C-alpha cells in the first residue's frame, strides 16, 4: 500500500532531490565544531571525509544491478532514512580514522540515491516533454540551503553536531513517508543500445570530455561546501552562525540560478550557458581567494554558487541523451568520476589548506576552471528537445 501525498511525477522528483540534499547537507555547517571536537587540522579532517568518496565510488560502480533487482521505489524509500541514520552514527566518531570508516557506508548510500534520482529526473523529463533536470538540481541546492541555514542556527544555539544529526533521523524519515510514499519509478527511456551495460560503467572518450567540463564546477562546489564555514572562521573569525551561513549562501545562489537555467538553455545553447557560468565561477573564486573583507568573500561564495549551478546538470543531460550506450551506463560513468571528484577533491584540499592556508583551498581551482572553459563545447551548440514517451 502506498502512503503519502499525491504529486505529479516531476514534483515528486523535485521533492526527492530536496529531501536527499537536506539530509546530506546537514553535516557541513557543523564541520568546524566536528574539527574542534577532534582537535585536528584541515588535512586530517579532509582525509576522514574521503571515506564518503570511497563509499560513493564503490556504490556507483557496483550498485546498478542491485538497484534494478530490488526496484528503485523500495531502494529510494529505504535509502533516504538510512542516510540520516548513518550520518547520525558517523558524527559520533572520536577520531579522523573512525570518521573515515563510518563515512564509507554513508557514501555507498549517497551513490545509490544519486543514481536513482538522476535517472528518474531524465526519464520523467522524457515522459512529460519538457526539461526538468536543472530544476531538479535546483531543489537539491534548495535542500542544501535549508540544511545550511538550519545548521547555522543550531550551531549558534550551541547544540552539538551529535544531537543535531540525531534529530535529522525522524525528520528525514517523516518527510520521506509523507512526500515520497507514493513514488513509482518512471518508465525506461528508449535507447538504441540493447545491452544492459557492464557492471563497471567504463567512461568513453566522450564521457571523459564531459568530465573535464564538469570537474571545476564539482570541485569548487565541494570546496565551498566542505571549507567555506572553516574559511569564514579562520580568516574572519566569524561566529558559528555566520560561518554556517557561508555554506547556505553558496547553495542558495546555486538554487535560484538552477531553477531558471532551463529557460536560458532553451533560448541559447548549453555551451554558451556553460561558458558564461564558468566565467562567473572564475570571478567568484578569485574574490574568495583574495578578499580582505568578509562581505566581499560572501559575494565571492554567492558567485561561485551561481557559476557551479547548471554545469553538472547539463553534462548529466548530455550523457543521458547519448545513444551509444544505455542512459543508465552513461549517467553512471559520468557520475562515477564527477560526483566522486565532488567528494574526493575538496577533502584533499584540506592538506592544501593546512600547509598553504585556507584561501588556497579555493585558489587552486582556477586552473580547473580554465580547463572547463576549453572543453565546454562538448555540451553541444543546440539543446535537443525532450520528446514525450509513446
């Protein structure tokens, strides 16, 4: 029996992205408190966060057949509350090594959810006949913004990360049941590829080029998520609220841009949109890197949010719409590298921050932005029209 609200398919996709990111984003405004409690530097904290990247890589590599067997509905409704539980357990870690180990199952669950919601967004987009991918990712950012604001307020109130993440378990569980209880996976898109694809989603040359397009966006988005709160604390001695607000600000700017990005893509082209956003990302990164003022650093973080907004969704759409292999395989191949780059790259920046200063956690991304600008033409000059399912 299905429980919950009756919602249109695209609204349910938006809700899934929101709940997923609201759960995932709750830990990042609390990283300064977690770091202080463990008494470690940015390098050790960054290495512990790699546990999530490892789990995500394993999940995106091997979870596809498992998800197909148990069904996307059952997997999604179970994975979202499970993610909240695993985060609540992870923040109990007394040391970086323990945190690393506890974040591996967190990452595995993230990989399952990431694959399900992106494939669902592509299939629903195909079925309804209009673009929803960027708006779906906008709701991911809205969820992260909400998590950032809640985390900032909770941190300022002096509530520990452990209690904060424990409270998230019933909140996420209730939201999943009420909003997604009637979720049913959309029909598969028609593809010219007839095989189900290998267990390991090997990236083709075309997918690797798309990775180059997305890499600066996913790394700098992750840098903002992982290090902006600590950046505000270390550089400007910001209070817990204003440190956590830095996480929310970037996500909020990203969310608003993603929500309206589809109209701009339809009017121009993915390449033009991507190069415009990458230029904005470059300006924002420079501001964060050199800013002597707290307010100017906030401007830079907001511009970074705008700049990273639509790059990954555009690349996911480009990968899913390729006909050389099934959409599931191409999406997984791009997600394996890009999304793990999102999780793996920023934690590694912890060592850069510890040895060269927290500003360099952002400044080191400037060469990646140049690479993305060079390869952005891989997104295509004209967006393909979504075709309703027959």
